[in-house]
C-alpha cells in the first residue's frame, strides 16, 4: 500500500488532496467523497437512489480525523460523520468516474 505524506482539504475548491510519500498526489471532490461513503445510512440511500437531503452542505468537508494508520473519518458540513475512508479506498475513489455508479 502507498504511504501517505500529507493530507490537505482545499476549502475553496472543495477538494481533498492526498500527497503520497512517492510524491504523487490525488485530488478528490467533496461530492465524490460523500457519494462514495460506505456507512450504512449512505449505502441504503444509494440503494434507494436517494441523494443527500442538503446537497449543498453534504458535499463539503468540515473536518478530517485520522483513524489510526488505516485511513480517515470525514465530517461533512451537514453533520454527517459516519464515513470511514481507508487509504486504499480513497485511492480507488480517486480513479472512479463520478458518473459511474459508486459501490454500495
Ligand atoms: Zn455515510
């Protein structure tokens, strides 16, 4: 697995930026992060094709918390904070096309 060097949230452009120790970087839109959230609530919303109620705030990141060396937990501005994002999953999301159906 790739090692994480630095992690930034670019508030103005609403992008999470991960810089790996090998110098490569990845930017993921807030919307994509939220739509890829794997918590039970978001998974069941996706199964029913329900978008987040407050999309404006749902797609913006308020805070980031480390989850050991495993990954991060994201706090969204609409109060949602149940999503845990392993580094490996973030790498996968980064490569995904947002138009494509995200995994449930
Ligand atoms: Zn969620």
